[in-house]
């Protein structure tokens, strides 16, 4: 009797551990959990507002009075952190509501911490949602005192630091600068420390690329730039070594957590960052990544559950400790089903 070669050679052992779902779970190398997720929320003024965002199925604009129910749902799913974005009542050239102690995000922090003190509330520190021009800092002025269309890096730092302090004062657990101004982590750290918030950590959007995958977010946050683009301060997509320098600089300035954004097109950067740095590492699974999977599923081209869990697992496998994702609630439900 002839013996099959696959029973004689060592590679036959691979198939043995793939024969059933139970065996595959037992030997799984990367384990995804709802505890890994941070769920972004878009908060607006008004009452009883829960409006779906057209380009992001399942995501909503929420008024303050809807946040307690959101916190309760997240607790039931095991998702224990949120990232807040606010849509102001009015915009101006300097983004005034961003650092107003009664701004929409500051109010949202207080509501969420009251509803669930153990929920980790992270606040986005940026001016783009609040400025009339939609850029992440204030504009520099010409000799005649007229905005010249360039973002003034150094003048923006003071307002970003004021924003972070105001958010910490409202009870934020972490502040997360996403503006990509040079030196903003150091400026925020100094301002927090000076105001007595020495224990408030900074989660820096350290390697944030000028990506084509932000479109749905800009609709959701009403933050598209009114002229030009953000390539002058966000990272150029072809660059990976520069990302590591950016992360290293933010760590030196005092960042407690560092982030790569977006996630899926930059898994190589995420993996390199994981190998090089020991700090907690976050990845932002951004709006375009979310929207494309939902669009493909609605057209019958992909299985939503399988593709989402595969994508999120790839982010964790690449090295992320924290995954910021709009899929958090649906993925948590699926993971509960599998438990």
C-alpha cells in the first residue's frame, strides 16, 4: 500500500489544527476583544437628535441628551472607551468653541462621565471642526492683517493647548491632539502641567497621513477645508521612515500613547512602530475604511461580518493595542456571539 507523501512530511501537521472552529480558536495567535476598541462619537447641539450620517451607515450625530443611552449600550457590549468630536453652534476664524469651557465637547464629557464614571472619555484636540476655514490651526496674516491662506503653526499651539486644558477641566480622561502642528505635544503637556493636570495623558495622532480615506468623516464633522488641503502639515502617504521620526518626536515631547492614522493602508508603519516603540500604540480605522466595507456589503460583494472582523484583526496583528473604529459596536456584538 502506498503511503501519501503528506502523511510522511512535517507539513502535514498544519492541517491538524485547522480541522474545526474549536481547534482554530484554541491555537489562535491574535485575539480581538471589545476591550480593544474606542468608539468615535459625533456630538451636536440640540435636543433629541439622532441623525444618521449618510456616508457612514449606522453612525449618527447625537445631542447631549442621547449620550447616556449610548454609554449604557457601549457598557453592555464591553466597549469601554469613546473618542469625542463636536460640531459647534457657530464657527469663527479662531475656532473659539474648541476651547470654550461650555463648548459642545466639554459638555459631552461631563454628561458621559456622569452617566458612566468608568467610561474612558478621550477628546480630539483640533480646530478644524470649529474654524470657519476648516483648517486645523489658525491662519497666518499678511502685513496688511489679512489671512494669507497659510496655517500659522506657532500661533496655533496656544489655542490647541487651551483646548486641551479646557477638555481636561471638563473631566476628559485623555486628550488626543490630531492637528499635526509641530511642537503641539510639548505645548499641550506644558499647559496641562501648569494648570494642575499632570496626570492627564496625551494620546498623540503622531503619524497622521494626508489620506484620501477621510472623506466621510469630513462630512460627519463638517470639517472640510474651505480652500487648499492639509498636505502642508499632515504626512505624505509615501513616507514611512518619516512616520517613525514623527512618533519619536512626540514621545520625546511627552506623549503617553501614539497613533497611526489611517490604519489599513499603513499596516506596515504600524508594524514598524510596534517593533521600535514600547508605548501603547493606537490605530485609527478611519471613516473611509468603514464606509467602503459597508458599501461593498450593501452591494453583496463582501460579507460584512467576516470582512470587518478580518480587517480589525489585521490591525491588531500588526501591533495596535488600541483600535479606534466605527465598527466597535457591531464588532463587539459579533465577538460576543462567538464567545
